[in-house]
């Protein structure tokens, strides 16, 4: 397993893409925990979901470009 993690760039790429999708879609999973309100329609819920995804993408991009030494070293290994 260690050799697969160190030598296969495709496996590493899939791991990074999976982690990115998990972090990006995590707010939608949190929205599924709470019951929806009856007075809101589909389009309002859809726009709130898109807003949560946009904020998660912005947070992820900010963490990648911030001067964070731990994340920098994590990306290099």
C-alpha cells in the first residue's frame, strides 16, 4: 500500500479530488440533517445550497493560497 501511495500519481490525484469534493459538499450534508421549512420553496433551498457550495469552494481556495506551512508541506509530500 505504501508503494502505491508513493509511486502512483493517478491514485494521489484521485485522493486529492476526493478530499476536495468531500470538503466542498460537506455543507450540503449538514443541510440534510435539519428538516426543511414548509414555507420555503425549491428555488430558495437550491440557491442556499449553491451559496453554501460557493462558500466552501472559496474557503478551500483560500486555504490553498494562504501562507500555511503545514498545508504547504502536506502538498509537497
